[in-house]
């Protein structure tokens, strides 16, 4: 119970301040991600992340950080460790691609304890392929554990378990908010909210989600994805989802105080 109340006090303390949001535009530099003619995922994700950042910067309830602000390469390990230092909430932005030119629509991923389906595993392996080496991955994961090294192992295991479950729950709530506030094409929820072992989402100790904003392999959707008006619509949807998530956290904190 004591651990639970400590965790609660921590959540209340965090929610009273501005929320630190880390936006992660996928790919960049030599890693272009998905492509369609001259259009690249690296460019589109940066444009959309910048639009979301403009809204968040104007809003005193948030502080916003981008893992990259220019078209440069950044490893997944560096993105995760940046997010672990800076974020209360993390969102990685990507563009999808498929061998089926008809595939379209958004997909939002978070980590939970369910087994991912095969398609999600395939997508995760594609998005994770820029990782340097197994050793780098192990190092990045162990960074998370260092801060709790002074706790006795039994207490540490309980704290980590509570934190993990809490994080899964909040990440799930954030993906729901992204789904409902989305400004793009409508789709069935069960096709849109999924889970997959993306490196950046799995190695962050805060609520985190990864959004694939559409398919660059679909010619019609590709034209939308590079259209500044459509990008603004997506960005507004993401911004409102982040506001709604912050309001949820603040309400929870208020309820526990009453
Ligand atoms: Zn990607």
C-alpha cells in the first residue's frame, strides 16, 4: 500500500506541472523510411511533428521536445534514451507502407501484455531495423533500471511491476485518445489500435505510443500525406488527443485528492 501511495503522490506531483511531451519524427538522414517517388517518410514525419510542436509550444500546459528537429539520422537507442530523460508522454510518428497498394488508414500502437499479431510483428521488425547491435539494445534497456538500483531487489520488482502496469494502462488510454481525436480517415477501432514490440515504445518508461499516420504505398493517400492542409488536420488531431490525455491525468489526480 505504501508503494501505491508513493506512486500516487508522484503522479499527482507530475500532473500539477506542465506535461513534458516528446515527439519523435521517425527516420531521417540516410534512413528515409517508406518512400513513394520523391516523397519520403522521413520528411513527412518531421513536417507533422513540427506542426504538433507549434500548437504545444503555444499552450502553457505543455513543454515539448523533438528527438530530431532537422533531417538527420538518429538511432532508436538515442531516441529512447532522450525520451527517458525528457518525457512524461512520448509519441513516435511514422508513415506506413505495404506491398498491397490498396492498404490505407491510420494505425496506433502501444505496448501491453498481449501477444502481437503477425502483421504487427512484421511492421515492428521493419521499423526496428535501424538498430545498431544487440549490445546497444541491452545497454539502452539497462539505462532504465539504473535509477532504481538502490532499492532492495524485492521492492524494486514490485515497484517496477506497478509502474509497468500503470504505464501500459496509460499508454492504452493515450492510444484511445489518438483514435478519437484523429483528423484523418475513419476506420474501425480494432484495426486501428494495436500492439507491437516497437523498440522506441518498449524501451521508454513513460506512457508511449507509435502512430502510423497513413500508407505512402497508397498513391491517393500519399498525395494527402504530403498535403500541408491534411498534415495540419492530422497535427490538430494529435494535439487534441494530447490535451485530452493531460485532462484525464489531471482528473485522476484530483479524484485521488478528494
Ligand atoms: Zn517508420
